C-alpha cells in the first residue's frame, strides 16, 4: 500500500535540466577525482577517462530511455521496481541514497577545505554543516530557484576551468609526451581509475531523478541527459589533458588540489587562488544538485513505504519534498564532520555503479536495443570489482545491510497479514 501522492510542480525546462546535471558532474569530477585516478592509472589517465565516459554513455542511454517511459521522481529506484521487481528497485534506491549521501558530505568538505584551508575540528565540521544547512534551505524554497543558482555556479566553474587551460597553454611548460600511456600503466589500474572517474560522470542521473518536475519529460529528459554528458566530457578531456601535460601523472596524484597546483607552476601563478575559489564554487554546485537528487529518491522510496512515510510529504506552497530534504540535509551535515574525501569517492563510486547496473538491467527488459544496456551492466560490475578493496568491502556491507532491512520488513508484513512488501 502506497501513501497518497501529491504531485510536484513541473517547472524545469531542458536548459535547467542540463545545468543541474552539469552542476553535479563538474564539481564532483574536475576538482576531486583526477588525483586518485592518476594515482591508479598513471600515464594512462586519459584512457581511463575514455573508459569511464563509455560506461557513462551506456548508462545515460539506458537512463534516458527509462526516464522517458517513467517520468516520475526516483530515477533507477522507479525503473528497477517497474521492470525487475520491488527488491531490485529498493536495492538501487538504497545504494543511490547511501552513496550520494556520502558524496554530499565529500562536497561539503571540499568547500571547507578550499575555502578555509587548515581549519581543524570541531570547527571544520561546524562550517561544513553550515554549508549543508544553507543549501538545504535553498532547495526547500523551490527547485526552480535551485536551478537558477546552479546555472550561476556552473558558469563560474567553467570560467575558472578555462583559466586553468589558458594558464597551462600560454604560461606553462606542457609536455605532449605525457599524454601517451607509459610503462606505469596496467589494465587493473586503468579499470580502477575509470571506476573512480565514473564518480565524476554520475551527475547526469540527477535529471532523471527530477522526472516529476520537468516539463514535457518524454522529450526533455533524454535530450538533457545527452547534452549534459557530452558537454561535461568535452570539459574533462581538455582540463585533464592540460593538467597531465603540465604536471605529469605523478604530479597529479601527489596534490589534492592538482588544478590549482598546475596553475601555480606556470607564469600565471597569481591565478592559483582564483582556481581554489573556483573549486569552492564547483563543489557548491555539485552539492546543491546532489541534495536535490537524493531527496527525490528518498521521496519515491517513502511513497512506497521503504522509508518512513512522513518523508513523502510535499510542501503545500513550495511543492517540494520538504521532509525528505530536511532529513537528507541533517544526515549529510552529520556525515560531513567525519568523511574522508579520497575514501568516500571510492565508496560512492561502488554504490553508484551498482545503482547503474540495475538501470542497465531494467533497460535490457525493454527489449529494443539490448546491446548498450548489456554493455552498461557488464562494465559497471567490472569497474565496481576493481575499485580499492576498502571501497568494495564497505559497499558490499552497506548493500547487504539494506537487503537485510528489506527482508525484515517483508517478513514483518507477512506476519502482520499485509502480504508481501510493496
């Protein structure tokens, strides 16, 4: 039995949806994922980026097809439930909420790390929590205003990234030979790096999770996902190539802020503080979009009774899932005080790759064009398995915990005479 549904307001057009997806991807990828990916792939970083983009393309295609058919809030949680059954939808939703909650904490910590370097606990956690509370309040007053804010953040981030590329091209000493894979590259390292870089592409799904709030979803969602992914891939390739030719793979891996460091090694070193400010802006944009996506999946799961039904409440004035947004904001604010940026990328990547494996399997059941969904499922599982062992173990434990909770709820429902869990 599901809770009564109060519809969300359809206020987003194609441009707004593209910007929300770009805001999630750009902030998460350029400023956080390149460093650990370079450590894993070495000089084959661009090859790993291409592999991550291929996996993202397969899953974007599957997500677009599914979102056009099921334009409701919740993304793969909805698709898995409709196409594969309640358990698989629940598992996807569980993985998304847990993985992306960790990503939200990582983005909040990125803001604090770049904005107030050297800040120690407990003030580091207090400031990170304040950032989360502020953006949660922005989401609370309406998704349209959030989309407008994200547009500004994305534009500023792109300007800063353009400055990085210009600094290397004009004032740096780039070596083109560094773009070619060398003896430090191996297959497992490239696969691990691709899994970490996939974290940077996963933002395109934010468009699908907002399916109940876009105008003309059958037309808007597939177009927005495709455009956002193509634009971000172009940005990633150019920025990665610039940083790699300037610093080399070792320089990228050794610096937590590789883009700012790359600029500092050029004759344009005075722009390094601007790049650090850009990292803060990008992380804010990513956090804003992530909070939107997680709260909408929580809304969908609460509507179906997998989470407390009060989380399905929609604000009578602002037409947003305000209980879900407040709950997600509270959890993220607490998590931000203890999260480690590099480790949480791997954990989030594992959970999200499982989420997209369910999406690919769901798209495969549509029967038309099965090759791309099959490639997406296989590649997701391979990349997930090659992530750092700690990320794999933590991810499996979290997924097993979610499965046990689902089984316990189903057993309780049967004993209570309510039938199987819905």
